[in-house]
């Protein structure tokens, strides 16, 4: 049973469910990212209460990614046996309960512990979302759909600055974390009641999208993923994007307050602009990925990440106007324009059975990058006596290294196309 063999009423029914599952996936992604970056948005308010210095604050933001990475290892393997619905439910419940406990933290070690717990379960949400999208949409639309999911991730970053900071100012950061906890648990309930894994579960047994990659887990072992250069192209592409997201979300606003004398009251505006920029460019990049070379988009995105890093470094080293800061914040999303192309590439180059696991393993690169960015930059700022310029120079260097790795890996992949296994790669 395929899309072309269905009658129009059946197609309309599937389209309605596609919209519903997309909205659910967007909601899951919103709270995944909000639970991750909520701390980054309000760290200036938490630090005095818990007695955190810059190095500790950076570690508290970044350590989340370490358990998220461990979670990716665990949940990537579990994708072969767990449905999208079940993965989302486990992830949302675990994350929501962790956020409830985070409301009551009293010291640095308690905060680190709960960040680790929440990160582990957040990984299940991300992979559940990818599996849900891959089940409900054909391969030719994965670029745009994944671009929308990633845009929701960036929209959440926008909202935690635009709404979370004012809520924290008026009611305290514990109230803000409580709101995130409640929202996460509500989405878990909706997932339990409404989620379905594919059109097969709404009365279309044996349904398959005509363009999906073949699924044959019995003949294609999971370890084959690690022998493909596409895993590493996706991994370093994600790392280039997430380093830019984590580094700018954590340190641009404190940097401009320190180096440019920006008023703290302007922080929500800058955070909102950076988040909306990512939303716009992720959607644009997702549309591009459905009609253009995905590897070209990924490399181009890494080039733009280097240019964005240079722009922020300049703004930390010399006086600039507030208009310049607004413009730079508005263009900062160029660094992540390749997001949709990366995950669409993974679904295209790996079989249907292995694609979610490949996404999870590639995401580990991004997770480590997310941990590295705030922690490394915070360490440099602290050890250099407050030099934001030095921290952002490191930002440039790391992005250049990611770009070099992507160029080398893409050339390596091109030389292997003739020998790649058909079930592992669609080369």
C-alpha cells in the first residue's frame, strides 16, 4: 500500500493526521529546547542565588549536553525496538519530572545533577521526534519537515529569552522552571493520548512511502553506521550549528553588557532576534534541502558559521552601535541554515531501519559541541580576567576546524560511492 494507490478520501485522512503529528512534534521540540536553554536565558539571575562564577555557570549550561550524549547512545540503539510514541512518552515524563525537581535546587551540585538527569531523557524526545517525522512524511519532504522541527527548537530559545526573562524578573527563576515543568508534563499527556507512529496505525496496514529507503535490519547491522562517512559529515555539520547556538545563546548578551555597556533590559530583544533569526534560516534551509545538494548546503552553513563568529568577535573587541548589534543578532541564524539538510541527508543515506539510529549517533557530535561551547568560552573568560574577545576568537577557531573536517569528509565520501552498500547508503 502506497500513497499512489490510495483513494483521495484516504489521502485527505492521512494529510490531517500528518498535520496533527507535525504539531505534536513541534510542541515536543519546543519544550525539549526550552528545558535545555531555559538555564542559559536566566543564568544571570540564578548565579547570584546559587553563588556561581562564570566558569561554574558555563559548566552548568554545558553539562546538560554530556548526559544528552549518553542518552543518544542509549536511545539510538533503542530506536530499533521502541516506537516513536513510546520514546516521546519516556522522554517527556523523565524530563518533566526532572524539571519539577530543578525548581527546588539549593546549590551548584544539585543543579548539575538535575541537568544531567534532564539531558538523558531529553535525548529520547529528540529521537522520538525524528522517528515520528520519518514515519509520517515521505523522504522527499524530510528536509523541510526537519527544518520546521529544528526551527521550533530555535523558537523555544527565542521564547525563553522573550518570555522567560521577564517572568524571572517578575516572579523569580523558580517560577520560570515550574512553568517549563508543567508544560513538559502536559505535552507528555497529549503524546500518550494522541500520538500514532505512522499511517499503518490509523487503518492502513502495510503502508509505505514510495521513496523511502529499504528497511532490512536483519541484514544490515547497526555497527555498519559507523563505517559510513555520512555519519561523520552529519555529525560535524551538527556540531558546527550547535556550537554557534550554544556559544551565542550563553555569552553574546553577557558579552555585550560588559563590552558595549548594553542595558540588561535589552537582553530579551537581542535573545528574541537571535532566536527568530534561527527560526527563519532553518525553515529556509529546510526548503533548500528538498531541491538542492544537501552536502553543499551543509558546507555553506559551516562557512556562514565562521563569518557569524567573526562578526560577534568584532563586536566584543571594538565599540559598535546598537543598530549593528541588532543587525548581527538578526543574521546570526545563518550559522544554522544547514540544519534541515543535515537530518534529511541522514534519512536519505541510511536505510529506514537505521536512519533514526544514525541521526542519534550524529547528534552526539552536536551534543559534545553544545557542551564545549559555553564551558570553553566561560573558562576562557574566567581565566583571562573577563576577556570576551578571547572567548569569541576561540569560537572562530572551532568553527574553522569544523569546516575543514566537513570539506575533507565530503571528498572522502565522494571516493567511496562506487563501493557503498545499498542498504546503508543511497549513494
